[in-house]
């Protein structure tokens, strides 16, 4: 059971917009710690998608965006494409767990 | 090209030990914090351990504390994970990951990942 809660699955049709939530608490996201997002394609290593809540690394399309408010964060994907089908994970830091980086449980995105 | 290459995984009996290595190339290894993240078959990502850029600060998940030791050799651009007293629940693919920054508490985002090395703990 992760301290960061994500929906197990989301889905959308090509071209649509989907959002993935990451809900934490006042000891992690709500304490002001940054949230990072990763995409893991089937059989591949994770890839950094969004860092420090809202920033995209070079090469990540602007169809991907991140936001944070209070004790939660969200990843939005617009113009959904078939190759967006993957697992998505949020990551933050929890001050009650000594030195702990924490990941959300992951969300499986299915493109219908 | 920025690259991380893990090695050292394999099949080990419960109670046994393994030492994982992660060879870094294409960036100044000594300037960045590094971490190990694992993924059990069919499961999500689990942070295992992190080390600061100097190696002076190390952090562990409760699930591995006292059994695993992270270290780094900046002369060899290599990250290590010594795993002792292995359990069945340690079975996973172990990824080495580079942090965007020097410290790891909190992390700045892991911007480079290796392909992982599989560890199977079974009799």
C-alpha cells in the first residue's frame, strides 16, 4: 500500500484527454515536496515524463502536462495516441519515512 | 550518450547474497545522486535505496534496511548494491537510476534509467 494513491487504470479514445491523479498527504505532496511522473512502456525501463510538478524534460511532447495542488498532483495527456498506452507512476518524498522517496502504485493507461 | 548498465543479478537461495553493479557513462557521475528502484514481476515501482553525490548520505526503504548497502565508486563511475539475507519478496528487476540533482532527500526526478537486472530469490 503506497502512501501515494493512483487509480489502477484509466482509458480514453485516440485524440481524447485523460488525467491521472496522485493523492498524497500533508507529509509528502502537501508538505511542499515536488512530484515527478514516469511513463513505463511495456517491457521497458521507466522514463521521466514530468519533473518538479510541471516541467517536461527535453524531448517530451507538450501533450503531457503536470499540475499540483494541496495534497494531490495530476498528469494530463491530451491528443491521446496509441503509443501512449503504458503504465504511469508518480513519485515524491515523504518526511515521515526517513529519507524516503515514494512512488504511487501506478496507473495503467489503455487507449481504446 | 548517457547510459547506465546494471549487472550482477541472478538466481540465489533465500538467505544468500548478491552484489549488483551499475556502470555509468556519458555524464559526470560524481556530480549526481543515484538510486536503486525495483519492480517485482507484474507489480509497480518500489524505491529501494539512494546515495548522495559524494556518497556521504545513504537512505534505505524500510523493507531492505539492515540487509542492503548502497555505495559508489566515482573513480570507476560505478554504483553498487550489496544485498544480504535475501528473501523471496526481494525477487524483482532492479533498476539503477540517476537523479537530476546532487542530493536525494528529496529527489529531483530520476532522468536516466538502466534496463535493469533481474534478481530471483528461490530455493
